[in-house]
C-alpha cells in the first residue's frame, strides 16, 4: 500500500484512496494477512487517503462487532463507503445507522430507491461484469441527482481500450436521453461533493485547473486534458511521460504441490450444491443438482453445464483447497485459472477435467501468477502478472493480443460469457450472495456458513 501511494506522486493525475476496511473481506475468508486498526490509523493521516472503503463485513456491522465499530469511529467525519448487495429493511437501516454513507452494489430500481430514502449516496455501476446502469437509470432525476455518482468497479483492459472509462458511461446516459449537463454532474460535481473535494467541483478562481476537453456531446471523445493548468494530453498524444515500473516482484507465491489424483473428490452423497453464474451480474445463484459419480468420485456434468471449481491458497502453501461445482461457463475440454481473484486473490481454477486443471495450476504456480488457459492437457496461453499476481507487466496492446487469443480459444471450447476471467475472479468473494468458494470450501453467503459440496 505504501509503495502504491508513493507511485502516485509520479503521474499527472490526482488519485485518491479509500482505506481498505476489510482485509480479509470477512472473518470467513483467509488471504495474505490482516489490515487492523494500527495500519488504518496510519493510512487515515495520509494526504491521498480520503475515507474508509467498502465496509463489506455486513455481519460485523449489524452485530456491532468491536473491531468493526472502532474502524468506523476512526474515520468519523470522513466518507465511509458501503458494500451492501441486496440488503434491505431493518438490516439496511441498522447498517446505515452505523455510519456508512454510500453503496455501489445496488442492482435494482427498488433497492436503489430504498437506499436513497435512507440518505445513502449511490454509485451507479457499469463494469465489465456487473452492468447495472440501465436498471438504475430511472433514478437519475430530481430529487436524487445530488446523491448519485458513476463508477465502473472492475473494468477489463479490453473494455478500457475499446470503450473507455467514465466517458463510456456518459455516452450511454446521453444516448439514453439524459441531458448532457446532468450526466456530467454524475462524474464531476456529485462525487466531488461526496468525497469532500471542494477545490475542484467547479470553474472559478481558487479552483484546481483540472479540465477535460471533448467534442460532440453525444460521443464525448476526449481531445485534451489539462492538469494543474498544463496540457498533459492532446489529440491522441501524451505530452508527459510517467515512470516505468520494474517487472520484479517483492512477493513470490507459495502454492503446495498437488498431483492430478489429489484433485479428485470422493463422493459422499447423491446431490451437489452448484454456484450459478449469470451474465452481467456479480450475484450468483445457489443451485442444486444430481451428483454424477464414477468409481466413487464426483464428476462434472457438461451436459448440464456443471464443471469443477477450485481455490488454492497462494500465500502459505497449504495442502487443503476449496472444491465445488459451477454452472454457467459452458466450458468443454479444458480449464482456465487466475490469481486475480477478489478479494484475497488466491488461485482459482474452473475446468471440466482434472488433467487441464492440473496443467493450469502448475503453470500459474511456476510463473508466480497471472491468467492461464489449458485445452486437452496443453497450455494454450498465459498472461503473466508478476506484480503480486494481479498486475501484468505486459504493454496494453500486448495484453490485448494475448487476451484475444484466450477469448477465441474459449469460444471454440463453448464459453459464451463476455468476460469469463472477470466472472471467475468473483467466485471466491464471500461477501456477495449467494454461493461462493474460498480456500475453505463452499460458502453460503446468505446463511453465513460453509457447506459440504455434496449432501448425503
């Protein structure tokens, strides 16, 4: 975190940070370590840290757990972001009353209206996986405008290159009939108000000369960027160069060694719990299906689009791992894996056979993380991510070329999801309903408990 904050001083951009409130995301998850009150107290005093980020530990908030409440007290008087998917009624009221000011996990009009009625600030999300802007568009009107902002919350490199960032959301709003001035407010004045950035929410003496110049109100293509009164970008040309990052990583993965036989699962029952994945949403479904068993072992059922899912610890080399089944990838004849897996970024793999799962596991462990694809026992593509297993040192265009080859291979293997790697990266996040998979196994987010993968 400290290294990242230092890097921000080298670029012509003001990047502000909300201190991570939940590391790990909740008591049921295990990542590299914990971020406690001492670390948060240091972050609170940093000039680029302007509040407390995503309070994902809903159970801790509702139960008024001492450690959680002390974090909220530490950031009293500053913005405190929420993370409250599908929360409503008295539980939502209790969550807001604890001192939480915003939410970006809202997916329906009714959910958004309830949260706005309680005074929450809503970040309307349109990312690479969760696409909520159309459903929330009816909220973009008075008297809610001052309480609405835009966010992306996870964009792939391909989406950034092809469509843009907040400019893409602005184009979508304008084309949906929203007046340009109102759309721009959601990306400028409203977030500046929420984050207490009073020095840049308007034009005038004493305000920061940070300006973006664009043409064609319906297309919003940036032609010039001015930072602190200086032109830093103009007509496709960057006028100021940043500092290059070193490719070496100060952290190496520690993944236990497994054999293909270690990845097979003995059957205990005749029914299985299945994580249901759907396009355009982070919410999963808790499904059940009849177990397919051969020689006493659980098998995938590609006819029902049910395949294996694994999560391996990448920090301590622990021999146990999480195992489950997932439906929605339509993957046949291979496996894909990544160490970009929210929020603890353990190593997650989905596939329809243990041979390809083992191939991906071996490749990612050897290469210190990244994204990998195996088909019929052969590694097809690997995108390295030497920075902690989550950031690649590939140039943007090189990354896109590799990702395109992966996407084309996945289509040949039957995958129809727009962004299967990003979809997979959320499978292990145990703070979004309904069913997830961590290094400890299947987790029922709604009931806050672990499950056996198969019922006796």
